[in-house]
C-alpha cells in the first residue's frame, strides 16, 4: 500500500507565514536598536578622538584653534572672512590627516585651488554614522565647534565667550568655569540639498532678529519668536548646511548653545546681502540619535545630552567664564 504524505493546507501555510511575519516584526526593532547603539558608540568615539586632537593641538600651540582662521591673501573685494578655515582644518595633523593638511595653502581661501579640491575629501572621523551622507559632491561634516550662547559673527572681543570664536583664541586657563562644564563640540545634521523645507536640516536666510535680540544669552521667548518668523519665511532657505568641513563658519562647522538640542526652531540668520553664512545667526546642535545629542566637553569627556535639558543650563554650558554653578545635566 502506497503511503501518501499529507501536504500543507492553504490555511496551515498562511498560519506559518503569519508566524514568521510576527517573529520578524518582533525582531526587527531589536536589530535596528542594536545597529543604532553601535552607530552611537562609533559617534561617541569620533568625538573622543576630536577631543584628543584638540588637547594635542593645545599642547603644541598653547591654545585652541580659532573658530574661523585666516586673513586670506587674495583679490576678492568686500571682505573674505567667511572663506576662512575651520577648526577641523587646523586639527588635520592630529587626526592622522597630515597629507591633506600639507597639501593646503592657508594663504588662499578655502574654496580656491588646491584647497577647493582637498575640501571634498571625506574624513570618516568627521562623520556621524547615524546621519545620511550629504547628497552633493562635498564631503560633509557632523561635528561642530561651540561658539557658546552667542551669535558668533562680528562680536566684540568681550562678547566672544564660547570656546571657539572668530577673533579670539582660547587657552585652558580661559575655561574659568572648569573644563568639565564647558561644551567644546557637538553634533549637527547634513543639509538635504533639496528645495523642500526641513527644519532640522535647512538654514533660513534674511530674517531680521526681533527688536532687542542680544549677541549673548538670548532668551527662550526671543529665540521662539525668531524661530516662528523664520519658519514662516522659508522661501529663502538654504539646504547646503554642514557640507564643508574646511569652512569655519556658522551653518558649516560652528554651532551655538542658544536653542536647546534638536529644537524645532530652524537654523536662521538675518543677513540678506552677504551670501550664505557671513552673518550672525542661530545654529543648533542636532542629531539622529533618539532624544538628544552627544557633546564633547573641554576636558575631553563625551556626554549624551537630552533634548529636554534645562534651557539655562544648556546656554551656561556654552559659556566659558560666566561663573554659574552647573549641576547634573
């Protein structure tokens, strides 16, 4: 007698498929979380390496780099300060990138040859693996230096109270609040190089500050008012932010501790006739890590700071000499 093997019925097959689908649905979030944890760990390590590079730079030069370096020698008129070099450019020899540094010409603008070619070299240590790559041909940069609770551009020396400034170099001895209480660097997101408005990635240009908007310690009300104005005038948006690690300017390699991390207020500046970035402005720390951003402190430690951090605490962490007592954050 021939034994016939019983086949799966359609219902049984559907049950098996459903069970597999449920298992995949249960496992996929865990896999994604594990991957993000690995990316976040890699991001933290990148910031630690940048902290080590900053300390080594200070050991050699007895100061930290300027946030925007260089009075360039060229033929441009109307000033070329916005084409100065970034902290990232000055750190290259301390990031095992001496070949790029040696090929640069610091007597020229960052966007003139040979610099204009070298600036498109992608440097893994300047990229957070959680962010998307910049969609243009430029290298992109995710780690940005802190100008503190200031608007950064065109400030009097006394108002340059962040760790990185345009016309003032900072030494360890200047960090009077203690190196563990001062933010050196944090994260930012690449622009999407697209015309659609994205408040987490784009810069809105040409929006005047509210009346009385200060260069240092803007209030939450002032920042929210400015953010509302900028969000309503996105026709002048610029989506090429954080694409050039060589350019020492707000919107590229500089941020400020005005808005708290991942704020819904967009990055924005008031200049209408000055090009992309040569302006005071508001540039916020942002990341794709859920709930906050990583920050590098002056002592080289890396901390994850939640986006719900106290507003005043965040601003004070950017100031190097305000003397405020900062508790847990």
